[in-house]
C-alpha cells in the first residue's frame, strides 16, 4: 500500500509557458500532500503544504502566484508552474501523508525549461 | 544550527558489514522520526519510522531513537551494494504534518 503517482515523469517546455504536474495517492486518501523541489546534488526543499479543500501553505521564499497548487480531492493535488523560466528547471516531487505523519513520495517530475 | 543534522559522507563500508547512519535534531518536542532512502535520480522511499525510545527492527534495518540525546540512527546489517544510496533523516516536530529533512548521508557499499 501507500502508492503515490506523478504525471508526467518528465517534461520539456519553452520559457514563458505553463506546466501542470499531477500527484495522486492511488490506494489511500491523503488529507495532506506536499510539494518539494530538488536541484542536483542538493537536499529536498519543501515548497508548499496542500490540504484538501483549502488553500495551500507556501514556504518562505516560494512565490505562490508562480507555483499554483490545487488539492481538489483526497487523492489528487496539482502543481502548475506558471510562466516557467530556465531557473525553474528542477526535479519536482510530491508526497502524501497517510498516518502518523508518514509521507510517501511520488516518483517525481523532471522539468526542463528551454 | 540546522534543525536536523547528518554527516554528508560518503560513508563507505564493505559488503556484508554493518552500516551505521546517524542523525541529530534540535527541537526537543519532536515526536516522529523517519528514515528515507534515495537513489540517484529517484525520489525518496520510506524505509523506517520510529516514534518511541529504543530500537525498532525491520529485516536488515534497525532504527534507534534516544529522545534525551536528540539522536536517531539507522543500522543496516549485511550491507549490500544495492544499499548504496543517500539516506535522509526526517523529523516531525509536532507543528502540523511537515517533516524537516536532513541533508542526507551518502552510503557506498563496496563489493
């Protein structure tokens, strides 16, 4: 159990366009989902916490108007990177919380902005 | 002072040996502790969780927690080359569901 999927697994887009990433908990309901970003050889950086039916809570320094998060149901959260630029190229990973604060990670989405 | 500290490594151990990974945390109210394994280019995978003082064993893995010393460790017995990865220590400090991650320890198991 505790399977989390992400789609797409990788995406290449042009500078100025928007990209949507989906995160789904496949076999459990997740009241809370998290979005992380990881640059090469660096640690995970939490971007935002997403609760079903409410606005996401963004970490300090993360632009909420650039990284739009929607958590429409207990099994689906989406991250939209708006007006993407090359510096947004990174590995985006979602996680879902099931119980006792355990977080299960999706496989990640590698975004390249050209 | 970082909230969750790990030695970055790399920690090199021969195949079949015990690998010992350590983590300290700064917030005494922390309640839940986790170890994740992350292979290069992949996302983290939960391998152990521990909530009370003492040892918790799962197969070749043993997590150890000492809240008085604010210390959590992970032992990997009979280390295999496939255990080579970055191991992340994560702590829930009791303020909501967020986890605070350490920077990770790189483990290399040499055959």
